[in-house]
C-alpha cells in the first residue's frame, strides 16, 4: 500500500513559485518570457483555493514536473535562438 506524500509547506510552495519566475527570465524572446510568467501566476492563483492535502501535494508534484520542463525548454530555446531578434535588425 502506497502512502501519500505529505503536503508541501508554504515555504516550499513559494520557493517553487520563485523558481518558475526565475526560469521564465531565461527565455530571450519577450513573448515566451511573458507567457511563461503569466501562466505561472495564473496557475498558482487557480491552485490557491486547494484545501485537500492530497490535492495540494499532487499540484505541487505537477508543478515540480512542469518546472523541469520549463527549464529544459529554456535551455533548448537558448541553444537554437535566432541571432537576429527583430526584423528591424536585418541589414540590407
């Protein structure tokens, strides 16, 4: 019989939130950076009302998984980002 993971503390949740915001700053593209930031804030606001310890633990585990995905995406995006960020920078 598997035991459920204990619910995370407030400190752990705030740390996860800050980590998401830090990872959003890794994107060089403004649109992706702002989308990641906005999506993070919306998700944490949505999960703010969770009271059941098992659903809080599940949301926290999902958040940790999503943070790892965001970090990998930031790394990949950085590796293959275009050298010219704007069409206005192209020399004719």
